[in-house]
C-alpha cells in the first residue's frame, strides 16, 4: 500500500511540473503553451494531493523534504527530456515511465 501511494504522489507531482513546463513560452516542444493560471492551479493541486497522500505515512518534515526533492528532480527531468524530444506527448510519456521506474528502484524519491 505504501508503494502505491508513493507512486501516486510522484506521478501527481510529475503532472504538476509538466503543466508548469508547458505553460512556459521558453519550452522546447512543439506544443502550444497552456494558460499560466491553469498550469499554476494544476501545480498547486498536485502539491496538495501529494502532501495528502504522503502525510498518512510520514511526518510533516519528511513530507516537505520529499515533495521539494521530487519537484527538483521532476523539473530537471522534464528539462532534459524536453531538450531531446519535441513532441509534448512523448515528453509526458517518457517522464512518466522514468518516474515510475525510479520509484520502483527502492524509493529513490520518497524516503
């Protein structure tokens, strides 16, 4: 059960970070930019959902540290993937697969 909630928290944060990336005018994909208000709303919603999922297992400081770490890694990941792939769907799919694989490798993100 703990692994499932960790994966769900990671994937929701990936979606929020991807929404922020696709709202930027400096993105490297061919996708049109989405609304900044929508992307920020999705990002904040992803933060809340991830915190809610993780707070059932960990104390508040571990949740905060885990979320900050996941956000930093996701922004690095989406920047690296976006530099090599210009189709937005592939960027999202590659990031989802990489995040899923990393979360199965022994909890790389969530302690």
